[in-house]
């Protein structure tokens, strides 16, 4: 007896629904995350910082691949002739829905609420569940095309996301007066409040910014006191008067 309700099997028997279901749920998760982030930062959802442009298409493709693998798995469930093979297919589908729930939860945690540590735990469990699901579905051997071809890229992507999330967790320390950035230079950036963490720019960008008088600000404030989000503030470098001395003027131009 499968722990899943019959509708969980019915949805996946149609390949179009099986592929579209995780994609649609992923879009809904992204919308909820944008609303949570907008509420946290005080900005409109359309004004919040978007993720890397490649993330949307990659997640969509990954959801489509894992969705079609779930369709092949439910086909194996229907074609099973022994109680053991039926149970194996059912267990694989349980893992599929479990990892789908974890995947949908990650975006609100990481983007919406900026709970990086909780998101990392979720992503680590999600990756382990997806790898186990891949192994379970591979053992079914029902379709001429192995489900592993669809799930291996998904597992690789989750592994990469786990690495990125973990890297943020290890480096997610507030920056305050007297602290040092990645270049070992003292920073005068105010400590970011709990609603908005500082932006992390690559070291070469920070070095170039300092040479131009550019100051990174972790959080700007609107007139009503709410956080407007990460900004970059530019300072004009103050030039010393050269009193008409040609040598001083040349030095100013070189600067």
C-alpha cells in the first residue's frame, strides 16, 4: 500500500502535466519569495534585486527534466508485476515528492527571508534526497531511456547550489566599522541590519572602486526609515589647490 494518494499518481501519468507541475510550482515559489523579500526590504516586488539571469532558465530546465523522470517512474509503477517492484516504484515517487517540497521551500528561505543557514540545511537534505531518488529510479529499468539521464544534471545542479549556499553561509558575517574586507582593508561601512545584508563585490571591483573614491554601502534608508536595499555610493575626491604652480597642476592631472 503506497503512502501517496491516488491523485499523486494520476498527475504524473500525463507527461505534459508531469513536466509542467514542478515548473508551475517553481514559478509560484519564486513569486512568493519575491513578495517576502519585498515585505522584508520595504520595496516593491519588481524593484528587488533579481537573481543571476541564467538561474531562471536553468531551474526551469531542471524542473522539466525531473518532472519527466517522475512520469517514467509512475509508468514503471503501473507496469510492475511483482509486489517488490511496485514498492520500489512507489518509494521512488515518495522521494520525488519529498525533494520537490524541499526544492520549493529553498527559494523562500534563501531569497525571501534571507535565512541562509536554514536554506543550506534544506538544500543539503534536498540534494541527498535527489541522489537517493535517482538511484531508486535507476533500479526500476522500465524505460529504454534511463531516468538517470534526466536526473543526473538535476543532481549536479543541486550540488552546485549547495556549494554556493554553503559559501554564503561561511562568509555571511556583518561588516562594521573597524572590520576588514576580503582585501584586508579597513571598512567604514555601517553594519547591515537583519533585514538586508551587505552586497559582496569581487575583490578587483572593490579595489577599483576605492581608487575612484567609491564606497560600498550595505543598506540605504528611505525617508520613512525603511531599507531601500543595497546601493553603491560615490564620493567625489577632494583635490588640493595647486596655486597656479605648473608642477602641481601636472600632478593633479596624473592623479
